[in-house]
């Protein structure tokens, strides 16, 4: 059975909800093993053992979160030229923008020659004041539905071997 690895970082819960929704969609679709891992726990071996990926990160200071960047810092060269063609989706949780983090994820995935199954999906939580940014997040159900659908699409494609 193929494996879908969902790696995420989250501080106030928004990205975690996106990653969990993607995992739920993939599990409901069935036909693949789904691993949901906080980015600091994911190793090069975990990535190498996976057939497809979801990378889910908050945008922070115009970039992906440091915890997610750390995953790529640790894994990029050990896995260079070993993941070609594997499918992935990028999820970004943002207070107001998200484009910077999405671009970074795309560039790294391009370096690994991964295949995007969809454009990066950005959920905006509309948090711009210090209080709003530090508050726990509850994502809109439409955003969670989109993440669920992406997870299901990745699972279906992996199970059918269409990627
Ligand atoms: C230090 C810091 C920097 C941030 N910078 C950005 C930013 O550059 N662009 C943006 O859209 N949101 C920014 N945000 C808002 C977060 O993306 C938002 O709070 C999001 O919900 C964080 O994801 P999480 O709930 O999974 O922790 C920032 C938040 C923090 C704490």
C-alpha cells in the first residue's frame, strides 16, 4: 500500500486543522496509509518511505514557519534526486497573505522534482493585530473542506497509480 505523509507546523492551531482535514480526506478516500507528523518529528527516512506528501505551514514574517524550514534544512540534501516525480500538495495558513510561504514551498519542491497536484492552497484567518495573531484559530469550514478534498485527491491518485 502506498503512503501519504502529511508534515505540518502550527502554533495557534490553524495549520494543524488544515493538516488534519487533509489526513481525514485521505483516510476517508482509503487505499493509502496516511501518516500525520509534526515537522520536527519527520526524518529523511520518513520522507523517503512516503509516496506522496502534504506540506502544511503557517506563513510567518513573509516566509514558511521556521519549524517547517528546519524540516527542509535537515532533509533537502539527503533526499536530493531521490524523490523525483512524487506528488505533493502545499497548504499555507496565513493571517493576511501566504504568498511568500507558498512560493518557498514550491521552490523547494521544484528542487526535489516533486509534482504539484494542485496550486498551493492558502487559508486566510484574517488576523493582523497582535491579539488576533496570538489567539487560537478556527478555520472556516470551506477552507477545511478544500484541504479534505486535496487529501482525498492525493490518496485517490496514489491508490490508482495515476501520478
Ligand atoms: C511571528 C509571526 C509572523 C507572522 N507573519 C505573517 C505573515 O508574514 N503573513 C501572514 O499572512 N500572516 C502572518 N502571521 C499570521 C499567521 O500566519 C497566522 O496567525 C496563522 O494562523 C498561523 O498559523 P497557525 O495557526 O497554524 O499557528 C504571522 C504570525 C506570527 C506569530
